[in-house]
């Protein structure tokens, strides 16, 4: 297989099939070839389906074209609609970034005013959804409650199935972005046995969430501006991240033209997994296990010996320092000025220092990722560990919805249906039970297949 030598004349790839000696020329566009172009490569066997690609976990397969999020993992670059994440985190707000993700451009002052009003005035949820919440045991995981309540919204808004109606679709987007903090906070209050704290539309998006989480006896909750800003930055950093597991789930479910509530509940279920939304919880467990700065060298030694992984280091995409981790690290200092310094921060800083100087980690390009510091900040802000994946889902809602709308507007997209490579038994005649012999042996054979 080789690219054509005359790149100036055409962007193609010439493929020689050594089984048949035939050559094929397939076009290259945007640095890719279409998988369907490989279908023409066949042997002389009339039953030959044609060549497919095999790519477990989509390591090198693009499933869509997108204009939302750009990542350069080798250089540590993350951009939303072309805007560097560093600039957005410093100068923007979460709701402004959500508008950017969904509309493609930053809003004007008038557009931002209307957008904020649209979100703010959809924060309340139907009281009957409380019955879903009340059905959960007192110690149910907040993420499980979150998923169920989001999915239940589809039954309260049956018009949401009209996904091709742009005005109807826009209203569901407003509702979802507005209601996910309410649902998350209600799940938390149920979890700890506190009475519900209802939305306060006088507060900002982040301030209102803190109000619903932590308000107790005060008549009017006043969020600390430093913590409010820190939460906004964290929400911006988590708003979207290209075609990760949960986003791929949102698109896959959405490709069946499912309503956005059901699709988003599925995306949240993917995020619930410990390899995705639970990573910052794993970092906290690791830091607590290390215990003190004195134990860091020995812990790193055991990691290098292959006993376990160093949580919060390395990323499927980033082969450089995760740009979000740099921002969160700075935010941590600002938060601790208000909450007091968490000893785990000093432990994390020492662990990072040793790892970044050690050839083992440098050679493998294992740098801190967004999860390394985010859990420490959330803990300092009094969020319990089991709320961490829910805190991830709230801001990611805008990214999921932006990806969902992009999918619906892409004429090339169809219902997701990957191919498989079948390696099992072919056509066999049915054998009656009396003639099957030893049942255990048959079961082992089936398991082995």
C-alpha cells in the first residue's frame, strides 16, 4: 500500500491486493479514506463481501465530521469552535460557552441576555418527577438517580420526539441545560436526607446550583464568588471533549432519532463508568491510599513495577500535558484561599513533580490529565465523592446536545450500525437433547467458542 507519488495532481491512495495482484485507487479527503471505498477490494470468490477495517474501541476510525471541538493531543491543544480553552476559561462563563457550542459563535449582548433568560426560566422541574426520586433508597448513588430522572423527562415532554422541528428541539435544549443542575442537586439532597432547596432565579447558573446543593436555614443563599467562578471554570473545561465514550453514546442513540432526554440519559450512563466519569474519584482514592508525601517515592516505585496504574496521568488523546489540568491546578490555589488548604494538594504536587522528572513516565508521555486536580477541588468545595460523575454530567450536557444537533443536521449520518467479524460456528444441524451427550462438556465447548 502506498500513496501516489504525484501529490500535486491528486490526493489518492493506491492499494495493491497481493491475493489477486489487483490495484485499487481510493481518494484521500481530510486525511482519511472512506471505509466503504475498501468494499470494492475482493477476491475472485463470488461470496466475498469485500474488505472491511477492524478497529476495536475506534482507535483510528472517524465516525463523523464535526466543527465543535478540536484537540491536538501531541501539542496539548483544546479548542471549542476555534477558541482556545485557556481564553474561554479566563474570560467566559459556562452559559456563554454552552451558547458557543450549540450555535457556533459567541453571543452578542442581546443574544446572551435572551439565552440566559431561556435557561433560567426552565430550572424548575415538574413536582411529579419527585415521585421518581422518592422511589430510590436513601443511599442510592446520585448518578443512578440522575440518569433515571433525566430519562423520565421524556415522558413529561412527549413533544420532544419531534426532533426535526427546530423550535421544539430548541425548547428541549433549554429545558435540559436548565434542569440538569436541579436534578443533580435534588438527587444529592435525597441522598443526605435534606429537604429540597428549590431554584433561585436571581442567582447565576453556578450560584443557583450551589444554592440548591448547600442552602440550609438562610433566607437567601449567597454563593462565595470565588467558588462560583471556580465552578464556572470547571464546567467550561468539562463542557465538551470531542468523540469520547459518552459523546459517542449520545450520537449513537441519537442516530435512531430518539428523543434528547433518553439519548442524554444513555450518555450519562456511559459517563457513570469508572473509566470515564469516575476517574477523578479514583485519583482521590489513590492519594488517600498514599497517605503522606513521604510515601510518594515508594508508591511511584510500585507503579513502575507494574503493580498498579498511576491514576490521573495519561490520556487516550493527550500525549502532552492536558491543557485543562494546567487551568484546574491554578484554580485549586484560588479555591483553597477560601476553603483552607487540603493536605492532598501537597501530596498531589509532589506526586506530579516526581512523575514529570522520572524517565519512566516521561518516556511514556504520561502527564497529568483533567481528573488529577478536579477531584481535590470538588472535595474542598464540600461535594461528596459520589457526586463527582454528576458534576461532570451537568456541564457535559451542552456538549452532548451540540453533538446531537450536529448529528441530526448531517445528511451523511444514518442509524449507527457497526460491522463485526464473525468467528463463530457456521451452519449446523439441530441435535435433540437426548443425543447431545454430556451437558457440562457441551457447555464448556460453547463457552470456548
